C-alpha cells in the first residue's frame, strides 16, 4: 500500500514542504531553517482527561462573575455614599456629623467589598497555580 505524501508551503519562504512517511511535517524548514509553527490538532483523549476539552476556558466562571459584581457594587456604594453625604451637609438644615458618617460608612463599605472581590481572585489564582504545579509534577 503506497503512502500518500502531501505538500504545503513554508509560511516564511513559501518553499513546498513534503510530509514524512508518518504524514507529519518537519519542525524546521529545510530551505530557510526557521521553525515552522505547528497547526492546532484535535485534543487527544489524554488532553481531555487531564485538562478538559476547553483548555483555554477559565475555570469557575461564576466566581469570576461574583468577583466582578462585588467590585461594581463597591464603586456604586462608594459613589452613592459620597453624593448622599455631600447632599446631607448642604442646604439650610446641614447636618455635618451625619454627612461625614455617611461618607465614612460608604468608604468602609467600598474597601470591604473591594477586599472581598480581590479575595475571590486570590483564591482562584491559588487554585490555578496549584493545578499547574501538580500537572508539572506528574
């Protein structure tokens, strides 16, 4: 049974490159001596078992969404608290202690919610780094 060889041009010098007897292209172009980028192939069973079918898809999308929502709410609470605090300190019946209290409470809420958002991201980074380390060790 005859092996069918195929040819494709080198992406750098356009020289036709022929596959070997296994149907694979060489890693280096014989003419211009540059490394030929390999084409993305379908995932193997081993890839699917080790890393899942979607390798580039981030894990735990719900936690990433929750972290983003905490950050958004933090800034909204901070802005609303500053606006309400300033409004309560203006006008005929200005109440400065109440205004400063509202602003201080809003800033504490802002910092707390930002810390929660960053805490979720830290846990996600720890999980990712631990998983990558474990895969390197095996």
